[in-house]
């Protein structure tokens, strides 16, 4: 799994007024929870670029006053006007402790339906999982090789070991649909 290192400074004061002051200094208030105790710290926008502005699912190694924490990004808040990061929640990864994570799907293979002229449509780009840190992946690989025109790939078709998928099993993840050109070609063949 790809990793990002973030340096932070521990903070002892909390509240709206303190958070505003931190933001006015160009820093972002953050919190790490899920471990033995919550850790409140501040860091710069530059430190957060590698984990915030990317579609990838990354592991964050956070260094706060000499202590190291292995975390994932759990929640992020942006300013409504300036679109700057105003607060971030990180979830500490504790070995053996189950966690919920939103992990991207990576579709692999060339679909039979696409080879026959269909169009591949992604209906879900991420899935919510419950697993332990040892089994957490940066992306879930989904093979679409056998996906035919008019068929859906569903949550129930994704098999993962030691991981529970937190979605209804019948929800479609991807599909191959008929294109307009293919429909017109079939209509022309039907008239002959």
C-alpha cells in the first residue's frame, strides 16, 4: 500500500476560537482517533497534499512530537468558499482491530461485451469494507473479462478473504451496455 508521511505538532487547546487561530496561521487542525486515546495536532496544507488531493487510498504515517502513528484518512472538511481543508480526522490502525474503510475498485481485464461493441459503465468506484489493518488493500481488483453486453457485475461477484463488504449484495458495480451504433446495426439486420 502506498504511504504518505505527515509531520505534525501536538496541540493542547481546543474549541472554535483556537481552531480559527490555527487556520489563520495557515495550519490545519487534525485528530487521530481509534487507538488508546485521541491525539489532537496541527500540520500544514503542504504536508496534507499527498493524501487529500489524490483519488488513491493511502496509508498515512503521522509523526507527532516524536511518536509515530499509522493511520488512514477517515473524514475531511473543506471551507465552503475557499475550498481549503479546514479539519481532518484520521483513524489509527491498531493490529487485529476491525475497521471500516472506503476502498477504491480497480477494474482489470478486457470485457467480452466491450469486444463485441458494448460500452463499459462504472456504477461504483469505491466500496465500504470492514476488515483488519493486516488485510487492508489500496484497491480491490475486480476482473471484468467475462462481463457480457446487457449484464451487470454485482457486489456478490466480488470475493474477498477476511473482509466483509458493507453493501447490499445485489447492488451493481459495473455493467456493459449496448451502444447506439450497436442498436442501429441490430435494427438494420432485423429489417433485412
